[in-house]
C-alpha cells in the first residue's frame, strides 16, 4: 500500500479504515525493524483471535474460524488473483 493510500485511510471518518491504517503502519514498522512478514502475520492472528475470544467467547470465534476456510478457498484474501 502506498503512503498516500495509508494517509487516506487514517483521515477517514470510518473507524474500520482508521483501524486498518494503524495495523498497516505497525506492520510496516515491524518489517522495517527486521521482523518477517510471517512473524507479523502470526502475531496479528494471535492478537486478533485472543481479543475476539475475550469479547465473544470461544464458541463464537470457533464458528468464525470455520467460516474462513470457504472464504479462503473462494480467494477472498488473495489480493493478486486474476478474475476470469
């Protein structure tokens, strides 16, 4: 993501975009400090899952995680795929 795109997200009134902007900035800071993208991804997943469990409980998060399999298969998280 380009710096101008990140600034647009940070300036948005939408709290989801502001949150994404903060996460992307932290991600950049981590990788610039020598932390691998894989390590950043695992740390982000761990943090997200532990927070979600604390907020909604294990059963709700388990259901959310089970739904991710299909979304991954459909390419929802693949940013560079070719749409035919």
